[in-house]
């Protein structure tokens, strides 16, 4: 919506306080548009309009946020985000999905993702950058298999109030929690199964690397319904080597990973294995697993695997999952998911 003096009270109040870009048409015109709208809705000029006060206060909030964003070198318009680095460089990106994180914002395009992290979390930002640029593989074959499952850092820089990291990922991806929401909160068990398979495979590589991701969650995992591929796109801010002290983690990871963490609060090989199970349960609409064993739609071997504790070893855990998967569904076969990813993302972005 372009900001004009004719914008209705309903239109203005519908703009989220954290999205001034949905009201003001451009960073360069914010002050001009603000003055026109403030004049139109000031309570002193509209003493008989009961909406004047709430609208004016909301406009003030939007203007403050707009000034903060402009001063911080960040301005986004629907489908486009623009960052200005401290050295004057401008980075812009077309995105399909914008999500807020506890430590900042995520912008996902077709083959790239930008994480804009608040400066208060500079330690987590640097941890992710350092971890992603130091990922290792035993040989070319391992790299070819697993490098597709993680993001690759292409650029990082600072704005006045954000730390920005741009990464590339494979195409045709959607956040797992967006996909589940599209299917009214729960995927069909066969779909959840290939996601668990992909995550269990990644967990084996992480274990070989001696690394605990620590934040395998529905909003850090991205999947391709077309190719049945899984990418651990986010959450690398919280990754640490086995035996190291855990970093502050998302609430989902804390709640579902605590069984694998001792009193010393150090990363263990079982942490990611617990989170893989929790993500599998969440994909089925039951993250706590309280109903899986009585859900007739979920095969019993799959349900039992998802609610029972993992093995101590990722490779043995993967073998146990393969046994449960085969007992649940038989031999592997590709079952297409009837979903238009572009339409799904547009729908979720509009909510």
C-alpha cells in the first residue's frame, strides 16, 4: 500500500509495526509521507473521530521503525530487501519469504538466503560464519553428497545495526513449518518419513564431523517437495563441537533436546538425534509425541521410533530408522507431493 493522505484507518492499522515498508512507498519519501499522514490523523485536527488517536499512535510507531531501519542501512519493500554496509556498499535481494527469528530476520529467495542478525548477537553470528566456512568432508564423494544439504556462505558484512550473511542453497525449497502449515499442520506419514531419512543422514555426517548443530527445528529445516531433498538451512548460529558448552538456542531445541543434555550443559552426540525425532513428530502435527502411538494414520514402527530415545551413535540410530521405515512402508518408492511451492510461499508470506 502506498502511503497517501487518503489511506483509511483500517488500512493503516492493518500494517504491522515491524513493517513500515508496507505503508511508506520508499525510504526517500518516508518523511514527506509521514508529515501528510500525521497532519491528516492528528487528534487535535480530528476531535470527533474516535479512530484518530489509535491511528496517530500507530503512525508514530511506524515512523520510528522506518527511521530506525533507514538509519541502520536496512530497507525492504514487498519482495525486495536492501542493505547498506558500513563501507557504503549496497546489497539488494529479491526474496520470496521473510521470517523473524529470535536473533533477527531471515529472507529466503529461490537459491539464496540472507540472515540479518541484530548486533546484540554478534557472537552467534560469528559462530555461524566460522562454522559454515570450516565444514569438512572426508573426500570428494562425501562433499558431493552433503554439501547440497547445507548453505554456502557467499558474503557477510555489517550495516549500522545488523550483521548480514548471504548464503546459497539448492532451488525449490520451502521451510518445513510452512509446508506443514499448508497441510493444516500435519504431513502425510510417507512425506514425514523422507524428511526424517534426510535429517538422519545429515546427522550421521555431523557426528562424523564431531559437530552438534543444536538447532534442528521446523523453522531451520528446508525441504524440496519435488525432489524429496532436505537442507539444514538455518540454526548454524548455535552449532558447537561435541563436548563444548551449548550456546543460547531456540525454544524448540531447548524443549526437545534437553533429554540429551547433562547438568554440565555441554553438547552431546545425542542432541541432534533427539531433535531429528522432534522435527519428525512436528511434521506429523504432534511435536511432543503424545498422540502418535494412538494415531491410526501413523504406522506403529514409525511412531515408536519417533517417541523412543535415540541410540548413542548416529550411524546406529540411522540403521534403526531404516528398519522402522521399511517396517512401516516397505521398500523405498518415490511418492510425489501435490504442492505448488511458489503458491504456498506466496500464501504464507501474505498471512
